[in-house]
């Protein structure tokens, strides 16, 4: 297959020669060719026999230990998307036409045109399992990883958000996991100087052994400054910069090292990666200065597969070849073997491709920021990724075979055995409450709907001084103009929201994924921004379980269809499989992030009732939809039936009205309707500024107040603007119901109940502190 | 080669919320008989030469200047071994 | 008259430097970026030490920054009367540098806290608070994990007796500071340190729901014009 790998080593070494001070054998390409039958621990590295056979086919010999390290990690589910690929391609094939999309899926993060020469790049990524093992470091490094993805696009990261799922709020382990996760996000994100502007915190017993920590980062750059992960230009230098490489997260590689080389020092390696946010902050400023000095040809962050991933991907997308001397990689632990260096997940590292003439300038900028940087190799036109260790060639592979040509599985799937029974168990049989006031307070004080201030007050939402809206607003919103020093002014802003409802997706993954998109889309629109693009983090159980795979296939199909209908393309995202304990998977949890643009950020619509004497208007129709609802969950511990209908055309019309009304200055406040329905939306709107409201309902009060029908929002309109607003709604066929007015110190639902805002506040704010101290 | 240990502790009169939190957690974990916990920092300083009086004086100066904030912290210096 | 020049210092890990510079510009002064490794104050009329996590807050907040080359210029200049303000990490640095007494320690709650905080301006005889009225109640954001002001009893008594407490927390102490102290000044009144962030309360559109932070910046202008 390969010319070079068959060639005798230029060093003429004998097979099996001990090459280092510890007397350990370097498994060179020459040695591999000479010992074709030496057993390799591919199974311990999670590789299947047929995958291993394919590596041998590609190389025309057995892989060396270092090559096996590279293929095993690059062909892992995490890096290769081998189980999800066949489904994910729908995001491309069904993608709506969008002129805004500058960089789509497949790069570190998608990039969208947000006008006036500006582009935004954003992505959400999971760090679920590490956050269960060590909540603080797991969550912290999750933030660090997604921030580096954004940096590697050439952007300045400007904000983060976190979508979190935990087990039952009162479960013992939740008291370990949640405070640790929040502290990890808080410490890392705050220390980076990135405002945390939104996200979610959701509790459900299904996440007890599998918390979900999905971190989103958004960055800003000039449209013509996009950087890509590519290594073109033979002779260009490959620079590794940032933290040094240590034995972090290389449990797998240790298996390899100990199996190939008898050495006790390899026995124990920590599985937990430790983050250094200070180094990451220096990296951010350093990278931005490198970009400004135009000394970077290509760049890639080092994520899950470390040097393996960065070198193979850069080489595969560039001229095609790269020579690397692994001895040059700066090590925190000098005992590391090459296989471990290749698989190390040490944080806060980046790899750049730099023209030789620019190396001095590159190094000077790194020195200014105290960021260590080392040339470890150079770009070639050989089509081969060649790595040496102690002068011997230990890797010689076509990089594309590792980076892009991993295995692809058409995993079998079928509807879960209990799905029909689950859908048949409709909430109709549940007893309706007599006391709606008590029901509201019970919901408002339940962990999922209670104030998340205990969490969000640990996040800096103000740093960088561009935060227009942050939690508990429906979307986080940022001013663009001042986000990068010295940049041209613009009135524009961006808005971001993430949503996902695992209960809905359990009942119907197709609709559940659409509802997640619809809610995030709506949350962006209610603040006055036009939804533009989508990122997603798809959290599921094991793809090897055909029932889980069905949930996944349905969710992807639903999301792709909904993106097409709503005209918002998926720009990138992440799949997290194996979120299960034993054979019990989590509820399928597609989390969807939507980015929108507001032309004049000063016209943003704040969340809730901001003043007295405003008309309270409900937009959208309410049906009796209680499947998967908060009411069924909190009051009856019931999950069954079907989720609300995803009314996408209605959703689109609603968004059009909201965005246009905001731009015409017709809205004083707004709030989307979702979990807990109108009752909870009214209560939260009163709580925003402590302004009460009096409303009147027509129809069944319970359904009107607690149903979770989609495509609805609450707005507050000045009385004199009401007619103009109503005619705007009529023109777009958005149902519009005047419910009452804002004012007073209570939430009054005529003939149903009255609750003082102060009582709402006490109930709403007490729940989380009572649980977590 | 010698190793010198510098222990830095909050002064007794300064509130130590971290130590208190640990003290509160111990009974929950089944440890009894603890009347208080104070949390501090330990620095291990490897010297190129011997830990003679001059070297120790230098380490004390390091502690005074950088390792401890003597407004709120005390330090102690000892040779390990 | 040319615009007053306020130096804004960046240490490795400083975060609120751009924000402070913007606030300086908003009141019509010139923001002069100062780099920690330089030994040149560029002839600025005043210095702003912004918040952040300089050197990752490793060792102690402000403990390493205090030894920056630029600090070797700032300390004597401050002692000679140059107006200097430190917010959050800047306050921590001023205490570590002994330009202000006492120290900032871990919040009593052990949690980082970001919230809009009500404060009372206790002392207007400083270079940075003369635009306020004594006793004026304002709202500024706090955002820190180590903001609990401590000092020994004598120091505390001297601060109170000398009128050196500049701002005090109202409506709930966010960190357990002694005497609800949010900010203090030196004897001469040219050096002020506080945990809350005036620079995040200067515009209606962004940051805290208040523009009370502007007073700190208009104060320094007033001070420089009158000087």
C-alpha cells in the first residue's frame, strides 16, 4: 500500500533495539514491518477486529503502537461520529438555503454572517462523563474545550452558556455533582473573562448517573478573518503552543504502553484532566494578537484526541503531509511515551502552521503573553504524516485515513418495545387540580421551574461590558460594536438561547427535537432578534442499543426537517452517546442552540413586565396538551402520551411578528411560554421587576394556565400601541388575545386566584438554596 | 540538594470559611471529636545547595515577601528530613 | 485643555481592562493602556487597576501582580499623590502592595457571587468619589470569590475613626466583609480600593441596571481639573 512504510529505515536500526534510557523498546515502523504477528492491544483501545484489519490494510503491515494510538482515538465514536454520521448528513442534505452561512459543519465551529462585515461563530459541546467523574474539573475543562474551538476559527470568544441536566434535585449524588459542576463552570469561565449569559438547569431522575454538561461558546470575528484547520505550504512550520503535555486523560494509551512495553511507571495515569483557566486566558489574548499580526496560516485546538487529532486533521486538510519530531513536544512528565503523548488530553494547547519567516514574530508574541511555544515539525507534500521518536520513524500514515476515512456504521434501529404503550398512557386520566393557586405555587417552587439564581449568581454575566440581556432573560444578548477594541461601530447585536426537553423527546424523539428547536428559536425571537442559525448537542444512550438508535435517528430527522421548515441551518454541534447506566439510557436529550441577530440592539425587548399600565397580550393558540408537561411531572410523576404538537409554521409566523414588533418599538416586555405554560410565564413576568398584573381567561382555566402548547408568547404592549400591534398579528395570522393589564403588587387571574408577587418570589427563590445551601 | 517546607496558615484571628466548611462536613461523614479545622498552604522548596542558615534566611525572606501575606497569614519554615 | 489621561493597567489575566477604558472614554477622558511589564507610567494623570484574575489568582489574589515592574512605578507615585483606584482584583493588588491596609479573603459563602449590589457612599473626600453626595445610595455590580475585607481590630477602628471607609454594602453583605466594608481609601484620599465594579454600571444598555458607576469617573475628572 505505502511506499515509505515498506522502505527500510534510514537509520538502519535493528529490529527491537532498546532505544531510550529506561531500556524501553521503541516500536518503530521498521520493527512493525519485521514483526507482523506481534499482538497489538487494539481491543483494549476500543477498536473492533475489522477496524484493526482495515488499519493493517491501509498500512500494508501491522500498525506501530503510536499508529495504533492515533487510529484508535481518531476512529473512536467521539472523534469519528461513526454511528451518527449516516444520520447527521441530513443536516446538510435538508439544509435550508442560507446566505448567512459562511462555514458549515465539519470545521471546529460554524460561522454565520451577521451583517456589517461581522461574523459570529458558535458551537455547543458535551462534557458529560468527565463531569460525573470529577464534577469541578469535568465541567471546567468542558468550558475550556469549547472556547478553544471558537478561538481556532479566528474569533474572539465573547460569551458562554451552559445547558445542564442533573438527577433528581434531592438525590444525594446531585448534591455532589451540581455544586461541583457549577463551581467548575464558574471558576473557569469567570477566570477567562467570558460572560455567562444563559443556559438551562434541569433535574430528572434519568440523569442521576449521567449528568449532562453541554457548554456553548460564541465568538466574533470580521467576516474576512476566518481561520481554518489546515496545513498548507510545504516547508511551513508546525508549532505547538500553550500548556505542556502531561499524562492527562490517557487511560487508553496506558493500556497500549503497558502491553507493548514492560514498564511499571506506566501503570497509573490520571483519567481526570485538570484545567488551567489562566493559561487559557493567556492563550486567547495570544491567539488574537497572532491573528492580528497575520502570522498564522492554519490553526487547530487540541481537544479530545490531542496531538493525534491536530496533526492528522491539519495535514489532511492542507497540502497533505507533515513531519513531526515527537521528542520536541514539551512535557510536564518526562516519562511519557510517544503513544501517550499522542493521546494525551492535556488542556490549553493549540497547534498552528506558520511560515518560516514569521516564526520570530510568532515566538515574540507568545513570549509577550508567557505562552510556551515550540516548533515540532513542518508541512510536507509527501501525503504522509511521519513522526519520529529518538530518531526512529514510529508513525508513517496517510493522514486522511485517520482524520476523515474512519469507519461508518449503519447501526440497526427500531422503535422501543414500550413506545406504543408509553404513547397510549395519555395524561387525560390524571386528576385535574381543584386549587389552581396551589398548583401554580407547587410548580413555581419545583426545582425545574424555580429560580436558578443559586447557580447563575456564581457566573460573571457582566465582564466585557457588552451584556444586553442575560439569564433569567429568554435569550442572552450581546452588543457587537464594542466587543473588539477598535472595531468599526455597528448597532447590531446577537442573541442566543439553548433549549431541550428530554421528556418530550422520550415520548416522541422526532417531535421532541423539533420542540427543542422551536423553543430556542422562539426565545431568540421574543427578545427581538431574528433567528439565524443552529447548533446542537445530541445526548443519547448507547448507539449499540437499537431502541436508543431509533430515538437518535428520529431526533435527527425531526431536527433536520424543522431546520428546513424554519429556514435556519445547522452549523455544527456534537453527539454524545453512551449516556446510560447499565442498560438504562437517559431520556433522549437533543439540546438545541439558536443564534439570532438584532439590527439595533437598543431595541431589544426585556423579559417580563417592566412597567405598570401595559396591555398583557397572549400570542398563539392554547390546546389541551399535557403529555410530558411540568404539571404531569411535578404533580403526578407521570410521563406518558404525546408531547405538544410542534407547530412550526405558527412558530415562524410568531417569530416574524415578534421581530417586526420589536424593531417598530411596539413591545415593552415579552416572555415565551414553555414549561408550566401561561401560569408560570405570567408569574415569571411579574417577578422580573416586581410588577403585578390582572388578567382574565376564557375557556377552561386549568388548560389555559398549565397547558404547554408551543408557538405561544406573552407580550406587554403600551395601550396606544395595541392597535398597531394587533393589526401586525392579524397580517401574519398570529392569534392575539388581550388578557389584561400590568400593575399592582399581585398576580390576579380573575375568578381563579390572586397571589402577591412577594409570595411568588419567596416560593420561586427558596427552592434551590434549600437544596444546595 | 535539600527540601525546605514553608507552611502558611491564616492567623488564628482571621476567619477561615474553608476550614469551617470542612469541620462541618466531618461529622456528616462519621468523623467525630474534631473541635476545629484550619486550612493552610504548604510549599515545598527544592534548594540547589544545602539548607544552611543562610539558605533558610533566604527562604524566610521568600515567605515574608511572596508566599505569605503577613497581614492575614503566618508562616513557618523547616527543613524536611 | 487636553483631555485628562487615565492609565488602565493590564496584568496577565486582567479581565475588566477594556471595560474600564471604555468608562474612562465615556466621561471624556483619555484611556491610556499600561502594560504590567513596562516601567513607564506614560505621564498619566491617574491610574485604574481593573478587575480580573491576574496570574490566575494563584498563590493569593493580587500577590504576584503586586511585584510587576509597573507596580514599582505606581507605588511611589501613589505615595506621592497620584490618584489610583483599584476595583476587585485591583483592590486586592492595592492591599497586597500595602497601599491600602487589610486584605481580601474568600467569601463567607465560599461561592463566587455576581449580583447587583446596593451600596452607600460613605466618603466623598477622595479623588474618586467627590462627585457623589455623602450618604448617597447607589447600585453597582459585585462579582468576586474573594472579597471579604478583613483587618485587625486596630486597623478597623482607625479606618472608621478616620473616615476611610469609602463605600459600604447595604441590603445584605455579599461576602461577609467586616463592618460591611466594600471599599476604603488611604489617608490622603488619592488611593481608593473597592470590590464593586463602577465600570460595569456606566451605560443604560449594558451591564448592571444602573449608571451609578459614572460618578467614579466624573470624580477623577473633577479632581484633575481642580488640581
